[in-house]
C-alpha cells in the first residue's frame, strides 16, 4: 500500500463532524483505502465515536484493520512530563463505498 | 478457562482508582486470570486509562487479549433510543503478578 493510500487523522478538540468530513474527503476524493485515527486522553472517546459514526452512517463495509492502546509521555508548556493513555485505530473503507 | 477466572468490570462515573482497586482485588485475591473491561460513551477514555494505569503501575506483564469497539443502542428514562460508541478490552494478568 503506497503512502498515499493510508492517511492519518489526529483527533483534537474540534467537533466530531470536522473529523468525519476529513475522513470522507480522504476516502472519497483522495483515494485513501485506509485511515489511521490517533487520539490521546479525553479525545479517545471521540476517536471511537468517529469510527462508529462512519460505519453506521456512510461506510457499511468499514472494517477495523488494527486497534491499539498504549501510553504516551508528553511534556506540557512548563516542561513537566505526564503519561497519557492513547489509542490508534486503523480503518479500511471496504469495497462498495457510497458516492457522497 | 472457568467462569471464575474471567471477571467483568463495567466502567461508570466513579473515579479511576475505584476500578483499579476492583481489578487488583480480582487479580490478586479472587484468582482471576483475565478481566473484561467494558465502557460506553465518555467512559471509554477511563477504560483505556485503567488498562494503562494497571500496566504501568502494577502488572508489567499485563497483555491485551482482546480489544473491540462497537455501537450499543440504549434507551434513556423517557424511552427515547440513542446509539453510543462502546469499547470492550480483555486483559490478561501475565505470569509474575506482584504480591500487593
């Protein structure tokens, strides 16, 4: 799979719909077959929500290619380090993606 | 694996430490080898946090036996239905669990 066919979405503080539109753009207009979705801390719920939303609303054949949870050490503005739980979900569009 | 060796923790609104103590109780005093951790909606982050906390603080050999995300339809007090993203994580204690 070429680099172009796998994309990455980093979930942050924006509303769920922003990320849903990015994913649809990637799948339907940028020829992506797989999307890696990453999130940390309280954004983990939104990452899971995004996958379920895409599956229930648009891509009936969407499959979970890979699913991982792990810890990431990050340092904040003041330089102090903290460990955050993280998730990485790789989804595959499946064959018959709808024309949106 | 007998019923007794696999336990279930449902993540709700209580603090993370409550669930950590339940897990330690199950692993160390109730002879559990595996624990299934389930959560819905905004509690999904706490479920992932719990697994990472147990692995980083107590059970270095903790392994992820299974990891699933799905949607659940629930009805609230007024009877209206809504779909919530859910996660189910099955962890295995691993061989050398510490004596706490």
